[in-house]
């Protein structure tokens, strides 16, 4: 492990110290390491298309949209090796929320998430990727 020195504005350090205290970090170094891993895991440069990853695509959709539920299930069945689990919540009379955990190559996971969130009737969607290999 290498030791480094960094300079931070007082305000930024104070906010960081509050953050790591709230999150339960035992020291600043652990907080900085986690922050750097998070930054790198969300960088396009650290997102090779052929690397295995986990992802969670979450989306809100209108369950009254004609055939949408069937289309979403069919899309997932067509890529049966990528989806691993789905959580379904009834938000209100018209809307449902789903979060589907995906596993596969980054390009495959992104493609399936795009196919899900681009369906007519899906109102809002987001993919969160997590690399399997440590950074």
C-alpha cells in the first residue's frame, strides 16, 4: 500500500468527514478508497464491454399500457441468461416499479437494459452497473 498526501479545502474536508462519520467509516483512508473505487467503477474507461458485471435496471411503467407487461417479460425471456431476479412493486393505480438484477458482459447488460427502458409505457429507467472484478 502506498501513502499519499492530498490538499483539500476546509469546507470540502468538513463535508467529507461528516459523510464518512454518517456512513460508519473508521477512518478517512477507507472513505477515500471507497470514493475512488466508486469514481473508477462509473468511468467509461473502466467499463470494458467484454468484462463480466452485475447491473440493476430499475424502471417505472404504466401497467395499463397495452401489452407492456407481456413485452417486458418476453424481452427478459429472450435473454434468459442475463436477468437473475426481479422485484415488482405496485406504486399506485396505474404505475408499477421494477428492479431487475442482470449479470453478463457489460455490452449485453447495457443492451438488455436499453431494450427494457425504451419500451413504450416505461416512464423512467436507470441502469446501475457494478464490475465483478475489483478495481
